[in-house]
C-alpha cells in the first residue's frame, strides 16, 4: 500500500480496513486522535503486527534491527547478559559505543578535530547545555523559524542576552527568512538555527551567513537524511529517535576548540561537554 493510496482513505471514519494480497491495512485513531497505518502481515507461523507511525516523535525502526536486538536480549554476543545489564565500563560496551561512533564518523565524514558525544536528556536538554558551555560573552544570536528554535531561544535567555536576528513567526513559521546579510552581534558567541522544521514543512536550503561566528544547529529531524559538511558547523546536535535509533539519546558533534572548562558559573559538571570527553562517554 503506497502513500497516495493511504491518503485516499476517508479521514472522517474512525477505522477503515483494506485487503491487498497478503496484507491487511488499517487506518486507526488512537486515544489521542493520532492516525497510524497498521499493517498485519500473514506469516506461516507467527502473525506479526507492525505499525508505520506517521506522527511526531520516535520513528519506525528497521525490523531486522529489532529482531537482532530481541535475539541478543538474554545474551549479547556470548557475554551472558543483555546490553541493558552490562557495565558501562565493560569491554563489551566500550566496543558498542566505539563502533557506533566510528560508523557515524564514516557516514558523515566527521573530521578528527570534532568530538562525538552520546548524551542523555534528549535534544531539549541542549537548549540549556549550549549556552551554559558556549556563552562566554553571555550573548547569542538566534534565528527563530519554528517552535523548537523559539523554545531554545527562550531557554538560552535565562543565561544571557539572546538576539532574535531573524524570524518567520510573523507568518506562522511558514518560510525561512533571508539569512544572507544578518545583523550578527559582534559580541555573539554563536548563531543558532533549527535546520529542519517538521511542524511547518520548512528547511534551510542554504546555511545562514554567520559572518564568522560559530554556527550551532539542531538537526533532530534531518539527521543522516542527506550529506552534511560538518566543518561548516561548530556544533551539530539532534535527538536520535527520528532517523538513527530509539528515543532517549542525543548526539552532539562538537569542534574541539569549543570544549573548554570555561563554562558559565553554576553549570553542573555533568552538563559540560568537557565532562563527556573526559569520561569517554562512559558515565
């Protein structure tokens, strides 16, 4: 069943079933009113019901990945325990995290002078962590093109001066403003964008002219969806649940010169990028 066929299903009905060969497709609404396409596949031994989730939040994971995780739930590669039970300082886990980092470096062409951090707290925690670590002059410029950039700017304003140097809020975030000649503050420590806005269907086709200032980008909803020149950014981050893996982890790719102990007073140790490097991600 293709997307255009899904779109033709009457949306006023609470449930519709379509039979197509060996597949039964059902458009259903959950208790929150979110529409989901449920495909029940007929198998010889076991009936498997999989949901293709088109709503916001965690995306569908490849079935082969889920099956591999299920097979290793009791015994990960002969170590006698699952990944959820093993020590985060063990050789087995070190191999997992190092392999994940190398895979990401290979896919994105991440230079050696950038560090890759696997952090907790999701992308939203970066709204505070970024100014805590990067706002040396307590000034930052934000380009507000959607709700997530708006929330990030509001959080950053708790730690210093936030300049909204461009915004599309005047037309309900329905466009990306011209960012070729922005009024970048001379004292700004960085320029911040949310590169893709799924709510409004907008995306930066060209990165803003930051006039030499560090570019920080939230790429949660476009992570690994296209080639990226990492060297154009000082920091790229995103929640992994859209395109990479399960919810609960945020990946931050940060240039080494931005990782210092010179953070805002009162910044918790575990919310510094330096701590992530020092502990080799093993917290």
